[in-house]
C-alpha cells in the first residue's frame, strides 16, 4: 500500500490541511484492498451499493459505510490469513464481549512511525531512566487486551528501572494492589530518577485520593509525568473533571499540569490521539473524524454533539477504515484551542449504547450471519 506508506511518512503529525488528497488516496487504496480480500466487508459494501473508487474527495468519506464497534465484538473480521498477523489484540471486553483485531507488518510499521512522531512532539521520549507505576493490568499470557499491550509498550519511551502494577495477576485472576503501588511510590520517590504513573484515569484518581486520605505526600523528581488513557468505563459514576484530577496530582505528588498527558484510542481504531498543552485531542494527519447526528446519522458541523465516527487507512489486516464508536463527542475548530495546532480537536463528552442505535450498518450482522439480527 504505497499511498498508506506515504501518508505515514508525513513529518508534521497534525497536518490535516495539506494531506487531504494523500489521505483520500490511502483510504481508496485500502478500501479497494478490503473489498477484494474480505468477503464479509465486500457484502456490506455491495449491500450499500458503495464503490471503493468513489472515494475521491474528503466529502466522500461520509458515504463510506461505517462498521460499529459492536459488530467487531460479535464477528471476527479479517482480510489476510491469520498466520500473517504479527500481533492480535482485543478490546477490554466491557459487558462480557470484546473485539479481536489482527495487525500485519505494514500496519504496525506505520503505527510505529506515528508513535515516534507524536511521542517526540509531546516530549514523551527520554534517555533518562524512570520508575513506572502502571495503573492497569500486569501483563499475562492470558491477557491479550490492547490496553495492556499499549501500556507496556509505553514503558519503552524511557529505559524502565522498575514496573509496579495496580492490577496484579495471581491465583487465576487479577486483584487490585493499591497498597503495593503506594509502597512503590514512597520507595521510588527517594530515587534520583523520575517516575511515570501511567494507565486508567479512574485507578489513578483512586490512588491519589487514597494517598491524600492517608496523609501521604511526596515530591517526585523533575521529569516525572502522569500518562492517562483508557477511560473510566465501569467507574463512570465516579468520574471527576480533569481539573480535579490535576489539582489532586499536584497536592499529592507535586506534579504540574504541564506534565500530565492524556491519550485516546480504541483497538478498532489504533490511531494515537495525544492531547496538546491545552489538553485537547487534535486530529492527526493519519486519521479523520466525522461527528454524526444520533438520530439521523448524518454528519453535523463543528461544535455540535453526536456519535464519533473514526476513519483511518492504517490497517490492512481488517476492515477498520470507518468505525462508529459508542462515544459522544464534539469536533472543534483547531483555532479555538489556542495551542497553535490548526487541526480540529475532538472532545469526548460521554457514551451511548450502540444497541439502542439503528445504524446504516445495521444490516451488517445479518449479512454476516445470514439471518435477521
């Protein structure tokens, strides 16, 4: 996929203004590949009377049939043989079901270049070693979730002196070890090296709240950071505003807001969305976002709330070109941010159950199973 390779070689990771033509070339190229190599996806396109060659201008993206994440949680879709997939990953499996996605060499290489460019832009790479406190799952051969693989991969941003996990594996399952990570923080806070807390914002908040309740305060070394990603999921009722979390981190750990970085992503859309200095998720050159009306599923303008439709030509192993999430979001003009990045930015405001939504891909399950859903 030559156009995909060219797109992921773009040096400015947020150049969405001059890359529209290249992005469309890569999307058309990928859609054509999926049409010829994934029978299920071809059936969906034929049912919608969609021709991959009709992807010419950015306005054509809205007519590309999207697949809801719910579909991936019920069907294993792939466009290359499994033995050619270098990595397989699953979603977190909220509600007992999870997506299973495979990634081929070319897609992973594009992803690596993306991470390197965005990571450098956000100052995430450093030759200085760090102690890692991971507010997520300890890796285990039975855990194939993308969030676990991604979190471990992020510990390679700097040389890792140690890794301590809040969700530790033992006796056939995971258990929260809050005392263990608090002990690790107190122990490593005396080190001459910085510390990086990384993982779910929910567990990070619970950790900081527990430390404050116990009267534990430390001053982490210069260069320490908090990296947040993964959402609140089952703890949505306890979610707090970002400002509350930032202030708590400053009181308990001495971390400034400028050293808190947040990520957004999904296994069905493996693009790295990293917040800017104003904590906004600007759209990178490697993807595009459409916000759709909850009732009509028609695209809405910037500043209006709707369902988040994510698009990228990054992966060839599965038809992930256009994915409809169960996130509610707003797309804002880049100039409204003030950080200097012209690319629009995405604000996630909530979630909605896709089972309550009749999408234009609602017939996809019937096409795959041969029966009424």
